[in-house]
C-alpha cells in the first residue's frame, strides 16, 4: 500500500472532505457538523487533518476545543469526527490520522482529548473510560463510548466533572 500522507486541511479540500465524511457515515449529518464547526471559535485549524493516498483525500479528522466545568484552566479537545472513505477503511488511514492529531495536540499544549466512539478501536491510542475517570457523559449516548486520552500522562488525576462541547454539537 502507498504511504498515507497527512496534512492540515486546506480551504480547497472542503468538498473532498465533505464527500469523505458523508460516505463514511452514510449520511450528511456529520459533514454538516464539520461545516458549522469550521465557523465556530472551537475550531482548531492546525488539528483539522486530511489523509492522502495517491493524491486523493481518503480520510479526515477534526479536533475542537471543549471546556471542563471544574477545571477551566485545563486545555481540552474533542476528537470528532474521524472519517475514512469506505474503500480505504481498515487500511491504517484512520489510525494514522488519530496518531498525528494527538501528537499535534500534545505539542500545542492540550492536556486531554475526549470522544464518543468504539472503545476497542480507540484504546490503542491511549483512550480510556471518561466515566471511570470521573467525568459526566454530556450526551444521551452509551457511557462505554465516552472516552478520554490524557496527553500529559498526569492530568486525569487532577480533573473530573462535566465536559461542555462546542455549541454545534449541542444543537
């Protein structure tokens, strides 16, 4: 398989990203969320990443800032969405996007990354149960999918409480 190249999203990538996200989820809801998040203050342009194979965009991941009610000074993100073109799923594209995104987030000083997703998939990147770490699940979604990754290796012992996602997630 050719090398998976990851780069920061460019304004010329918008249509290709929308197509990948829509194809990955089989609907446009998540692509619509991406469009709205890009216009919000929570958007992290330096951690909005595309994966290229042979010059085509085949994957996408977005990170957005979140707030912790009992630790406002902590820098935290949510990873959502992660999308890979169905023709390229299970080829390492998603893993590469997550690894690069977490490394950029760590380098930018973020301490925690949250998500709702498959624990069996995300544990390989260091995600663990956010419920077990003392966080309240902010959505009507299964608790086992609510996860957190401690980018510092020492922040989880200092925080707990309620996570506030950016407005576009809550509408």
